[in-house]
C-alpha cells in the first residue's frame, strides 16, 4: 500500500484505489466509468484507444451503489480469463473505489489460429485421458498473458468425473501445446488432503410446498455435543442420538408435475451430474422424511439449506444474486466426486457437488453453505472470483459460520462457537477450520489458501458479532461485489468498508468494522469519529464577494442530502456530519454556476469555499 492505493511492482500502475474522489457527470453507469478512466489516463497508463476498446462486461446496481466491469480486449479478443477494470460509483455519483486488473504491454501481432477448437479439445482430452463432449465444453479463443509472454490460445473448460475436476486448459492456438492445465473447482478443503435474477420456466408444472427431514445445521450443534461416543458417523448408519437431531422443515416451492414431486425450485435444484449416479429422488409424495442413512436425505438437506440461504440473500438482504451460467435455482449433486471425502463448486458450470467419504459432506450445513459461498462469490463478481490469499475460502467459511452461529446453539465460551464444519470435521476424518484464527495479515499468510482464508473469515465473524448478522452479511456481499479476480484480502476489507458507507451504516457500526479489519492487519482508512463533525466554508462570486442565500447541499455516499443557506456574507455550516466517508458539496444559485466539490471527511473541515465560475 502507498497512500490510498495498492501498486503493481511490475507495471507501476495502481491495482486498487480506495477513497477515490472523482465526481462523475450525468450519464449511464458505463459512461460515468469511462469518464473516470478518461480523466485519469496518465494514472492508469491507458490511451484513449485502449479505454475505448474496453468492452462492457457487467453492471450491477444495488443499495450499495453501482459497479461497472469493463473487460480488456486485444484485436477483438478477450485478454486472459477476466482481465478487467472494476469501478464503483456511490449514490452521490462519486467513483470511490477501483480494482484494476488490466494486463499492460500486450504485443501479440497474429490473432489467426492455426488449429481448430476441436483439435484444442482433443489435446486436452489426450492429456487428461478423459472424454470431452463438445456440447458441454466451453471453448473460447483469447489472448493469454502468461509468464511475461503473450499467446493466442483456446481456453477449454469442462467438468469431468474421471479424473474428477472442473478442468481448464489454455491451448496454444498455433502449436497445439498445453500452456496451462488445472482443476479450477473450489473445494471444501485441500483437494489432496487425506482424512440479474432469472427463473427457468417449468412447463406443465406448479410450485408446491413439501416437508423433509434435515440436520439444521448439524447433529452435534443441535445436541450441543462433541464428536465421539454415540455421536459418530458410523459409516452412515442410523443411531438414536442422531435421529433425535433430525429437524422437519418446510421445503419451499418444490415442483409438482404429473403427480410427481421433485426437489426443483427457484433457488435450488437437485441434479445428478457426477458419479456415483443416484438419481433425483423424485416421488409421488410431498413428504421427504428420510433418515440419514438414506441417499435421499442428503438431497433434501442440500435443497433445504441452499434454498434457505439463497432466499435470505435475495429476499431478506435484497441483493439479487443468482447464477449467471444458467437460469433457475442453484444446481447441486448431493452425491458426487466419485464418493471422495471432499466437495466442490464448479465455476465453469456454476454447479455444486458433495462427496461421501468420512461424514457425508451434504449432511453438514457448513459444508453445503461453504460451497454455496464460492458460488455466490463467483456470481456477485460476474465471474471475477478471487482466490488470492485464500479470499474465496475465507468467504465460504464466513458464509457457513454466519448461518450456523445465527441459530444460537453455542455460547461464546464454547470452542465450537468458533468452528466451521462441526460435523464433517473436528473429528478423526479431518480437523475442520476455525473462526477465531490467531494469525494476522500479511505476516500470518502461509500460502495455503484454506489456512489463509481463516484470517478473512475470522475478521468478518468478529464484525458479525459486533454489528449483527443482517448488517454484517449485507456489507460483506455488497463489498465483494466491488472486487475482481486480482483482489487480495486487504483490498476486500476496504471494499466491504466502502460499501458500508454507501449502505448508510452508522458511525459506531463503521468504527467497529474498521477496528476489526485493522486488528486483522489490513491497512484501512482512518475510522470515523464517534461524534459528528462540522463542515463550514463560504460561497463566493467570481470576483470574491460573499453570496447571500445560496442553497448549499452536502450529499453522503448513501445519497442522503442535507441543506443549508449561505449567510449575508456567504458563509455556510453543516454540523453533526458523520466522518470517515466522501461527501459532495454543491451550490444552487439563480445567477451563478458552481462546480461541486468532493471532500473526504476525517474530522472538522473549515474554509471549504466554493467560487462561482
């Protein structure tokens, strides 16, 4: 960090800028974002042609303002998977945060491929020893900056059962060589560790209400018990103490078609796309009351928790976040990964799958909601999920912890109050993770994403304790909306903090957030003062005379406006103003024109003069 920005050691350009103060002119959000870049060409090292060449990728408007995502293009082709500049415009029309993922210095001359997409897919299939179905495979011609060199490549992405993974490859479009191949699925734990809302039409069907047995969130939490004794997995066998923890819950908006009920709804949908194939668990009854030893139990548990989490996100928090890969509810396979002891989110297809090794992963709401957290992170950023510093792992852990903690079974003195994966982990199968991790940023980073993500999750769960679930959850996802694939934990903390101002959070709430983030090691702006501050100045004509009776307005990041009138000598004053955010001061006069002034307020401000043009 240097000043209010993080800078690239390679390009010398800002990667992230916080507390920016550019007041955009009228126009749609894309126009406002381009105005900002045009006014800051030298800062970003972009020519007018390069700015004009940026392609609009996505615009999202919410209670936290508007986010504009502009994708980098080279000779009509996208650069990297998601090289983009992400610009946040608050409700006072101020650009206050920018994430810059632009790849500088592209010099690729030839953009005509020498091989076909079919050959590129065959190269990957041969490398993996897998069968690739062209219809279910995403193949895209693009420019790749890798290791300081530029390549014309085919990006090939497909999900596979053997080998298991969400495989992404970059195949040289001239030579056919594989430049990079990796499994880009987001896993509940290390893969190698050993023990715009759209609703899909449903023709000839109706929504119905069902009931089903679930663990909510898991049998140890509801029993306030530790793993051991009778409270063990027992190879998925029923046990009286576990059966006693089953909760009968309403299954909202399942589908009834031709007398058959299926676990398909507007927010969740049970699918069977990974081995082992166990079907969709459709039936002639709306009652899905299974014991835990039944394969259908995991399907019901997945449907209930994903539906509930997505309803909370979209309806209670009002954030309108749904998968962009398809219309309809989140697609989930409750019995996947060929039975392995792991789970994953497949970013290519936007689907979730859960393994059955150890404790069946889909029996634990923490695992279900953690993987869903990866999906939400992907969807809210329009494909710009970041795993830098384990950001997305910490995001999933936070989302799981937020739900489980909200149920109130554990007290703050219980070790399990700070656990994630209380049933799936913290047992002989694996150690689980925690939400009171002691290491801080950046010195505590280990390079292991699941370990490092605990720093991020812990800081946000402390905020959750301080300001409550609703405020913490809404700021969390509203802030991640401002991020992209280059975002690290420090950037994300500043993004969430920025969003809290646009959401209109109080000074005490924002002080609590700033204190927790700073204590976690993140470099943050100065916190607001507990008491309101004063802003005063003078309205002057262009020849220096005080202007009487001019209407002066001050607008905060949330778009709230306060009015004052200038005195006989042109003086104005605003009291009890919340500090720690950006304001726009404007003047309305019949005889004179004034340019609005943007100020970052950290304390009392005097001599904030505005002079007529």
